[in-house]
């Protein structure tokens, strides 16, 4: 996506180096400075994903360990626990 300051950039948050995105730690500090709880927001997003998809698929897609996404799924009360069993029928 192009931004107002750099219409040719393919990055939503372009960095200071040409052709590079804003560093994740820099973006995190900016978001935190605005009062957005990044850790809680990330956890909420993963919980929503495990409601829509089985936890192992979410883990693979996002690069998380399957135990982590399984815990989020359990906390979310998801019904994907029997996904494989149901899929085979």
C-alpha cells in the first residue's frame, strides 16, 4: 500500500531505509505510545482465529507453537477439538 508521504512505497509503514518496512520494535513503541495494548490485541486476534480455524492450522499459518494456539482455543471455548474426527466422517 502506498502512504500519503510515499505513494510509491509498497509498505503500509515504510521505514527510514529506502524500500524497507518500519522495524517491528519501532512500530510497537509507536502503537504503545498511542495507548494500544499490543500484547492483549495480538492475543485477542489469535483467539478469534482459533474460533474460525483449527488451532494447528492457525499455529502453522502464524508461526506459533501448536500448544499455544490450543491453549487459546480452549480459553475461547472453541468446538474445533473434534475437527479431525468429524472431517473423516
